[in-house]
C-alpha cells in the first residue's frame, strides 16, 4: 500500500513514522532554567550521527503553546545532558513525560537522583547507566519542530557496565536499555539479540560460492 505524503496531514504522517521506524532509542534530556530549576523529559526522535565531533540530534515538537521546557532551557543555556533509559527506570522516565508546569523539578517529582555533571550545569540522572554531557551544536527549525544538535563533551557510564576501560569496551546488554516502539506506550528491550558479523568482499564471495555448491 502506498501512502502519499502530499495527501496526508502531519498527524497521519507522524502515526505512520512512529509505527514503522522502531525501535527508537530514548534521549532522557536533562536541562535547567535560569533559576536553576531542573527539567527532565524523554525524546525518542533521537540518535547519534557522527563521532568527530560526536553529535547527537533530538527532534523537539511544539507541545504546549509556550513550547517545551527542554527546548526553552537549551536555547537559554546552550547546555543539556542526555541520559539513556534502562528498563529499571522506565516508569520514572514515563513520569518525567507528564506535562508538568515549568516550575516543577521533574527529577525530584519522579524520585530520581540528580548527580553533578563535570562540564555543563544541568545534572545527570544517577539511575541512568549512560549520561552524555552536551553543548548546543546547532538548532535547525523544521516546521513547528526544532532539531537540536548537541555536541557531546563527556560521557558517564556506570562502572559495572564498563568491561575494559583501556579499550573502551562497554557491556551493552548490561546497560539494560529500552527503546520506544509504536503507539502511546509500547517499548522494547535490547536483550533479544542475534549476531551477524560484517563481511569483506572475499568473505561474501566465499559465502556465495558455498551457497551455489
Ligand atoms: C518515550 C517518549 C518519547 C517521547 N519523544 C518525544 C520526541 O521525540 N519529541 C517530542 O517533542 N516529544 C516527545 N515526547 C513527549 C515529551 O516527553 C513531553 O511532551 C514532555 O512533557 C516534554 O517535557 P518538557 O516540556 O519538560 O520538555 C516523548 C514522550 C515519551 C514518553
């Protein structure tokens, strides 16, 4: 079936996209306003796109009339922290998506631990096994959305999830991260894996020859 985006309103395009582009990693974005009030909210229009510098992107929608607190804080301070979401903190992540007034500290509200960052003002979430301290790289307006590009300045990983600090080997499965699926509340675990190593041209030729035997 063909869905022609010239004939579909934005809401319907959104439904198709979030049903099919799955699972999406979740950026649990911690930001801070001028008065120091900490804000946290999940964003699953999110991924990393480069490593020199390491730049991540977050798609921030319009939300309430005055805009989302996350974007307002990022525009004002130019700093934020992206924490990855483990299954053990999934319900707390969901609590931080409640449309609280901007005066509410969502970390306190959800019973989460704010730990100090090293290079930016907003704290990181202690319950998250991976936290990336970011400064704004670029803001790109896409219709009523803003694509926030963040340059990652530092990354915290829980000690028990680092297998070899010298080689920067991480126990990815132990992170226990979740991804967002479709609808308003479906998520996926990252524990159901399969292994498929990359191939050289020679390995591909050998595989083809073997299949033809
Ligand atoms: C798992 C999850 C993923 C979300 N992803 C996005 C997203 O990518 N973009 C967006 O604008 N809102 C997203 N939301 C909604 C925001 O988290 C929600 O509007 C939140 O209240 C924004 O908070 P803020 O005003 O403190 O920034 C998501 C919500 C959930 C639960």
